C-alpha cells in the first residue's frame, strides 16, 4: 500500500506515458503514437476522449474488414482506462484520485496506453495482410494473440509482475518492469531460426528505438560541438557519460 501510494504520487501529473510507456511506439509506429497522443491531450478536458477514439476505431475497422476494439480485447489487448499501475487513488488513498487534476491525469495516462495498443496492433495486423496473409490465416495461426501480447508488452503492460507480490515491495513499477523484460526476452529469442511473429516484432521495435536514440544523441552532441562517449566502462567503472548528450 505504501509503495502504491508512493508510485502514484511520483507518477501522477507528469504525463510520462507518451515518452516512457510510449517510447517504443514513437520509434516504430508514429501514426498510432500520434493518435494516442491526441487522446492523451483530449483526456485532460473530456471524459469521452477514449470513447470517441474507440468509436472511430471500430467504425474504420468494420469498413476495412478488420477487428474492432472488443474483438482485440478478446485476443488479449489490454483496455483498462484509468485503471493502471501508476494510478493515484488505489487502496486507502482512493479519494485522492478523484481530486481535480488527479482524476484527469489518471485518465490521460491510461487512455494513452489503450489507444496506442489498439492502433499499433491494428497496424501490425495490416502489415501481415500486406504480406499476402488473410485474416483467417492470421487468426488460425495464433498470431493475433501474439500481436496482442507483444503490443501490451511494448506499451508497458503485462499480465504478471516482476517477482510477483514481492515485486510490489521491491520495485517502483513491477508490472512495467515485467513488460520491458518480456519485450527484451522476445527480442533475444528472435535471433534463433523459426522465431515467432511476436519475437520478430520485439526485435524490430527495440533495434529501431535504440537506433533512433543513438542517432539523436550523436546529432545533438555534434550540434553542441561535443563528442559522443561510446565507452560503457572507464577506468574499471561504469562510465556515467556513456551515450549521454553533453549539455550544460
């Protein structure tokens, strides 16, 4: 309970979802990320922001012959609204989450993740269809569930928590940590022959994110007249300047 309150107090009102939970999405599916960001901003002003997004998503999915949000939920996509690991107002502090500002922040954070997961999963399915697969083939193969699972992981959500209930005491955000670990494991597993679809997606997403981050770091340092330090270890210790932007 103490850690839950601490986590909510630290995370609420900073609107970290787009840049932390949404980091892999920003690098890999800018269209889905942009749509989720619009939902995030609108959620501060309207309780209907996520509902409007889902209605539009469902209408487009039906017209394009793909799956609605309810169908994606059955395949495993997490749609939880403001009920997230970082919500301020769980347990004995529930009334805090209903205070002005807190309620909107919880809503904006959760709605961003839901919108990004739906948009990204639909785009991943669209990619498979462009490769010549039919909806029936993707569904029978189990790849819809794999897409849903990796879309959840890449946006910071997992069914489990790192170290289960002990993780609630040891870690700031055990579910987010578990999601990142699962994404990393899937990316590593993709290096073997016959890797599954979710493993290949994880590998591609992480490579793009690291690649964009590296290019941005080097570019900013060059613009500032600084050199980028590529040495992870210096004088036998971890180098605090490794891959850092050298500013101020």
